[in-house]
C-alpha cells in the first residue's frame, strides 16, 4: 500500500515512502493513545504531599513561636510524615512495575 503510493515509473521515492509510513504510524499512535502533560518542578520531590507540607508549616510556626516542646513535637511529626509519604510513594511506584523484575525500591525511598 505505501510502496505503491511512493512508486513512479518503476522507481520508488524513498523519501516519500518514509514520510508515508511515518505519517501512518503517527496517526495510529494518536488514535490509540492519550497525550498527557505532567509538570514537575526542579526541586519538587515526588513524595511531598499536602500532608507533608502541612507538617512543614506546623514546624515552621512552632519554630517562630519559640516553643521548644512544640518544636520538638512538630519535628517528630514531620519526620514521621516524611517517612510515611516516602513509603506510600515507593508502594505507588513499585505497583506500576509489578509485572517487571525491577520492583526493588530505590534506596532512601
């Protein structure tokens, strides 16, 4: 089908043949798949959730107030929250690769 479209007088124009095949493949891909845009900021960690941000704000407020007991508790809560968020992120990523043999999480996550 493609070769016939690119053939003139028993010679095949390889450029036109390539463009025809590539165009058809691109059309098929666009018909079957969805295009999604994902914005990731340079310093944005993937495990920083809304809960972790809330704990960060609580820690900063405790620091500004000068409350040592509150700061100690806020730091402990933040550490626990970060560990929990990292574990959840690791589970989420490994779930994507459950059929793969590469399911070992990255060290530190």
